[in-house]
């Protein structure tokens, strides 16, 4: 335990996701040792993010304007919509340069144990977007975990009556992985998602 403001800083840093007590202490002492200009720049950037960044009115992605750059891009394919849990998932998919459609960010996944049901997510907004006649496919790109699977199943049931094709991202073995270390579920998914080479 440290005195006063130093402990307050450690406590606040420890509230960040993925930052444990040791990491919070390490970051706090890094801030103490840093040049004042660097610390002020960090603080200013954090304030600016809170003041300027909002969520896109169309897809829910982070944006500095009313709409994000992807929704403003006229070159995007309007017939395909990729549904993700968080904005960071959009970034991950964009890095692949494989998807040229648009996105819908749910803002999380269904997790009854955490008190998150369909009403806490942007599902109503998704269904409103699906009324667009141009859409032919919805790709469900939720995480391959219990919550993500529950969310994908729920959404697939909601979308099915609309006559729009629903697909799910394939999941399976990572590149460079060894079969002997794969768990049964991952290996099973790899078999389900196999494709012909010839």
C-alpha cells in the first residue's frame, strides 16, 4: 500500500480491463518516471477521446463523426452485413482485407450470467437494418465461445424468417498449431468447416 494519490492512481489503473495489481503498479511508476510533457499528452488524449469519439449512428462502430468511415465509404458492398460483438472486431476483420461489406456492432454478446440479454445489445437496430432490400447475406462473426455461440444462434433464429442468407464464420485449427494440442470442440469445428481443395 502506498500513500494518497499514488495508491489512488494504482487503484484506478487496476480497474482497467486486463490490468492486474502488479501491472497497475508498474504503469503508475512508469507515469511517475515519465517526462511531464508525455504524461500531459496522454491525459489530453484521454480527455479528447471522451469528448470526440462517439458511436456510428448506422453500425455502432466507434467514430469521430455522425457515421464511421466504413459506413460513409460508397465502395462498400451493400448486400453483405457482418455482425460483430465489439468495435475491436471490426478492426481485426478489416486487417484481413477479405471483407468489403458493411458491419453491425452489437455492443457485446448475450450472457445471462452477466445480466446481458438481447435487450442490452443493438439487436433492434440490426433488425431495422435488415429491412433494407439490398441485403442478401448476414455473416455472424461473434466470438467462438459460449456467449458468442448463444448470440449467433439467437440472431440466426431472428433473421431466418426474413429470407436473408445467414452464415457463420468458420472456426477451427490455427495456422501453425499441432493437432495433438487441439481440444475436441476446436477439432470438431475444423472438421465441420473443412473445404474441398480440388
